[in-house]
C-alpha cells in the first residue's frame, strides 16, 4: 500500500507543478488571493496632528511605505478637507497638512459627514480608529488640540493618542521630560483609549543611537479598540506584529487541513488533485495576504516553492507516510485523509516561513528580483522539518 500512496502523493505534487507550467497555477493563485482580499477587507485609520509631528514616518513604520507612494489621496467628499489613501488592506484618512488648531472645526464637520455616510457602507469603507499625534520636541499640547480630540471621541471614533520622536537612554528609559509631558497630557483625562498617551519613536537614528520603540504597544492598543470585523484586515495591514500574523496563518492552515482531510476520505482519487490542490492553493494565497505579500510576488514565489516540492516529491511523500500511525493496518480512505491533512499542514507551515522572509524584504537577488533558488531551498527545508516534527509527534502519541 505504501508505494501506491507514495505515488498518489507524488501525483498530487506533480499535478501542481504541471498546472504551474501551463499558467493555470498563477491564474488560480490570483483568483484565490482576490477572494481572500475581499474577505479580509480593509482597515481604515484616520490620522491627525499638527504639521511636522512625524505622521508619515509613523504610518510608514507601522503599515509600510506603500500608502505614501500613492501621493495625494482622493478627497472623500467635494471640497472636503479630508483625503483617503488606500493600498492593499490599509486605508489612511488625513488632512493634507491642515493646521488642526486653526481649522479643527472644519475638519470635525467634514469628518462627521464622512463617518455618518460611510456607516451605511460595508466595513471596508468605514473609518475604524483615529490616531492623534503629538511631537515630543514641541513640549506643548494646546487646548485647541485637546478640544479636537474630545470632538473626535464625540463622533464615536476610538481615539489613540501618540507621542512621536521620544528619545530613550542607552538602557531604554524614556527621556524624563517626555515622561513629564505625557503625565501632563494624561491629567487632562481625555476620552482616549487606555486614558494615556503612547510614547513612540518610529525611525532609528544611527548617529544618535536612537532605536525604534513603542510601536508594538501602539499596535496592540489599536487592535483592542478597533471593531471586531476589521481585525483580519488590521492584522494583514500592519507590519509590526509578526506573531499575530503567524497566529492567523496557523488558523488558516488548521482550517485547510480539516478540509483536506475531509477530501481525503471521499471516493475522489487523491491523485486527481481536483479537490486537494485548490484547498492548498487557497491556503497559500490567504497566508500570502495575511503577511501582506503582493499578489504577483506571492504567485511567483509559490510556483518556485511547489516546484521544489515536486522535484523532491517521492522522498517527501515517503517520509510523510512513515509518520502515519498504524500504517498498513487502517483502511485506505482513513490513511488518505491523514496524509492529506498532514501534508497540507506541512505545506502551510513551510509557506508561512517563506512569507515571513518575503515580508522582511529577504529572498531577493542583487537586482531586487525574487531569488527563486533561495525560495525553493527554504520551502523544501521547512517542509522536511515539518514532516519530521509530525513523525516525532506521532511516535510520542
């Protein structure tokens, strides 16, 4: 029975590679990615603060530079002071440099219209959270700013207060003046999330030795006050909390494994790859979206990865089957289900590892193009590691 199942598993891998070579794989990957993107939606952040407080630097550090590349956004209403930039799973609503202290009432009036009108739209079109940024070096938080924050909260928008460009000591302690400044702001008891201001520095400075800090706490606060329906979009949009992305990817892998196991016990021959390949492909596309990998890059990387698995398919299949408990004593359908689920988990975990590296800007050649050989090697090594772990777990059960 083992040679037969090895052949079935090998045939499934070969089917993936054949599909890839004929363009089916890439087209199907784009389709699955688009489906995932639609389900994930978009997280929309409203960002306010005086000119020069470092809003763009803060957004780039948390959500990446893609939004900044779009240049000026589209006005959300005719003659509006508010502009919406969108990129992938993230939308940024800002004021194009208006001074809050001078034109704050006009901004609030326009924002109230936007919020009211968009509440009737799908979640991806609504405004979810507001950040108000204050620069430490200004050492002053005016009453006009405090009143603006109060009016933001009155609109029903969760507000997170952020202090930017806060220096720290070599041991990581905040500058004493920043601590005192934050305390003065906190004493105003503004209606902001956590009843506090979050101290951050979004850009490292090698000359002064200043390091990036505070972004994880800011992201955590944003997650806690964001509507539940946009959690997936916020996970995909932000670049700070990789652990949160991995946890969501693991949930996707678990769901795909369950579906693959159910496919394995059906009368459909496993070697057909009719049911199994779309499940695994959808899983890979969803994980790519979670890690914020552009669809074209993700598709090309996935082709390289599955090609590696196919090339070593017979060895991989044989090793995988060895971990199946009671192999040879169970009906073929049950074994197929276990193999299908186990192999799907291994593929998902290996692909997540590739996506982490891609999100970090790695696995690229000197010209910036994807390094397909490195992708193949990493995917195959991790696939083998995952199979070894499953075999070990099976022995210990």
